[in-house]
């Protein structure tokens, strides 16, 4: 607040007004509540603020920006530009300058500002985190990884920066670097069991380069009929299927797991996700799927259904409309549940603890390749795609298109057959995929602590499932 010094009362178009005494109002309050504010008025604001302590000047500018950013964003930007020059080490001013560029949909400008802020304020961890996040939205992973390494070097005691650097190294399959970063996380936070497990996994994967050089196989058609599982123990099939995570496009694989007593929690297990939907979600790290502002609710059939508007992901809730439960409450609960499952799925994608499944009766080669590459962005995951058999791909045919991409052809899809699921073919494909994963990692499913931990962790989850049948 000003105390007894002359200031110019700022009014649009009144640049020649004489100084007036004002001992009660803050500088930022001199901005009219409505109407444009000219850049000249910003310069006057800064001139009249001459001599204020840095903390007060920062607060006044931020108040000014808050009042003008909606109606006059260019004016707010101009004020912040002058403030940055005057207060180059003020973290709040610098962050606001970058955030305003993002809010006005100028990603390139925002990136440049974040980069300059990180260089000017190397100890500003929030700036580094925001810069890395901005890079991941539109730049190669390598650029974000370089920024994370710079941030960690400037702030060697900050655990989160080392964890981000480790995850980015994993996404680029640099397992030596990932292990070193996870070791640093464990050093900074000895109680973090996840860091130690991630470091161990990086070592295990890095030791398998020779085993990973598996020859690609052309399409293999079984010479004999697919073995029936009708007489096998359901528990063995249940254990087999629990090592897989469905990415869509419908409920078929989830219902198959249920048929044999498996009920794993999964974000996409009972959801409709067309190829474009799952690609959007994977590339955005499922952002907004737990945001009530981005998820709508409506009555679908006899129960409520929710849909993520940006991606098209949708799911029934099995909650019937009733006077006791409002749609708004159902939406809040479902978004909270989706947020929990989102974290679980991201953890599984980053740790490679499951084999991921995507099935659709009409699935093109281009769609398969796109989904595969989106999954690989998280780490060296194994993807099993299943599509309906045709003349070129007879039922039971299996093709390894990469070391970690399997494509199978099934005799029928559940939705088209009234949910008469082809369990024999599914079990056949799952056994082949699991055998490949065990070859790649050098461990069986029973020996994999990450997979065992994931399965164990599903037993004590606090939220109810959102399920759909049909």
C-alpha cells in the first residue's frame, strides 16, 4: 500500500492527469474495473511504483494482472514483461509471465519463456517442472529429458526431478541412466520402495539385450485345432488372464476374465475405446479423464453412463437413476474412481507389469502400429492385438510384427456373437504372449515381483468398481 507519496490516478485516455495524493488504494486498484487499459497506462503504473520494495511491487503487479488478464490480456502481458525486467529473480512474476502465454494459447511463446525463466532462476523447481510438462505436450521426449537433466543438476536434492528424469530415460529405453536416477531417488528418499523396485527392473531389462534379439516371425497358422480349455482348471486360466490389461475396444476381454473368476480393476476394462480414443488417451497420459468439467453423464439404457468428451471414452456405471442419488454425485464419484484407476494404469504402463491387450473386429495395420508406438512411449511394453479372422488371416494365426507386438486372428468377436466369447482362442493367444514376455524378461510371471505386487494391491482398493455388461 502507498503511504503519502504522489501517484498518478490511471484512467484510460487520461495520460496527462496531474499527480494526486492517494494513501489508501494500492496501485493495482487504480485500474478501472471495466474497459481497456492502454500499454501507456502500464508504463505509468510501473513508473509510479518506483521506490516500492520488491515484494510490494510484485504483489501490486500480480493484482493488476489478475484484474486485466481476462478483458485485456495484452495489457496484462505488457505489465508482466516490464515487471520481469525490473524483478528478474521474482519467481511469482516469472511464473505468471509464462502461464499467461499458455492461457492465451501461445505454446511456442510459452516454451521460450519457460526456458528463459529456468536459465534465469535455476533454483525455481516449479519452473523446471512446468517447462518439462510443456515440452512433453509438443516436443520429442529427448528434449524433455534434457531439460530434466539440467533441472536435476541445478537442484540435486530434489527427489521429484530425479524421478521424472528416470521415467523419461525409461521411455527412451536408456536403462543404465534410468537405474542411476532411480538409485538417486532411493538415496534421497530411503523409504521409497518403488524407487528400489524400479531400479531393479531397469537392471533386469538392461541385462537382456541378447535375449531381446528375437527373430521376427511371419504369420504362423496352427497346424492342429486350438486346444480346448473346457476341461482345464479355471484357477489356472484365471492366473493366466490376470497378467493382462485390456485397453479396449469393448468389454470382451474383461468379461473373459470374469468368466474364469478374475476381477482386476482396470480403467479401460469395461469401457468403449475406439482406436482414435485409446490413441488420444495414451498420448495425453489420460489427462482429464477424472475431471468433471471434461466428463459428461447421461442415462444409457437402464443406468448412468459417463463419457470423456475430448477422447470419446465412455463407460456404463451400473448405477440406476433414482431420487436418492443425483447425477452430479454419480459423476463426482465416477471421476474420483477414474482418477484412481488412471494412476494405476500409468504405473503399469511405466513399469511394464502387464501385457496390454487391444481387440476390435476391424483393426487395420495402421491402427495397430499407432497403438503399439503409443504404448511404447511409456517403456518397453508388450502389446497383443486381436482382430477378426479373414481370408488373409485365418483363425488362430499369430504374427510377431516386432519383438513386443503380437497380432492374433480370432474366429469370432464377443459383441457380434451375443457375448459368446471365444475362450479357447483367447487362452491360446495369451499363452503365446506370456511365453514371449518371459523370454524377454528372463522371469516367469510367478517370479515377477512387479506383477505380483500389482495383483496383490488390487485386493484392498477402497473404491467400488464401475462395470458394464454388454
